[in-house]
């Protein structure tokens, strides 16, 4: 008998233990049931919800990474301070790396990447404008739509121009 099954026995009947009582133990038990092909004992409704939640989490993570990437590209373009340039470059590199990792792990996200980029750009614009100290009436200095295409923002050698370029 597995440690998970033993844990369930300690807590009471496996059929009575719910996802709310011990999420981790529930997940491990569901995995054990899947491996043993015990379809009748699976908590199908909650399993489906958890799988959908996992897919949503991957999408949200990609959106966060894209927002960070755009925000730092915009800050580099519209506030090219030398003292902040290295930190912004590092954040851009890290964001690109993390986006590439997410896309390798979940290639199904690639098909919507352009739409996701368009979706997050307004948030990144707002973050960048706020961070560089622009008043709302000055936000027009930053384009409403991205001036860079997807290939540019993901190009490891691309960085916005700076005064020193």
C-alpha cells in the first residue's frame, strides 16, 4: 500500500475525503487512481476543474512575462537612463528566457502569442508610463499599440535604442 493510501486510511474513508480537506493528498490519491486505471473511484468533476485551472495558470504566467517584457522595453525606449540600463536589459533577457521556457513546456500557447502580446501591451504601457513618472496626460508619448513586432521583442539581440546608440 502506498504512503498516500496509508495517509487516506489514517484520515478516514478515501471516498469521504474531499479536495477541501487535504488538497495535496487528494491530488496524489487521484494520480494513484489514474495510474491504477481505477476510473470508478476518480473524482472526475474536481479533476476536470484542476486540469482547467492548470491550463489557465500557464496562460496567466505567459501574460505576466509578456507584460514585464513590454514594460521594460518601453522603459528602456522612453527613459533611457544609463544607471538603469543594465537592470532593464537583465529583466528583458530574463523575461525572454522565461517566455521561451514556457513555450517549450506548453507549445499550445504559441498559437495565441500574437493575441496575448496585443492583450497585455496596454497594461505594460500603463506600468511603464507610471514607472517613468509620466502623468496620465503625458501617456501619449508612448504609442497606444506596440511599435515592435513579436519577432523583435523575442529577438535576443534586440533592445530599444538609447541615447548612447
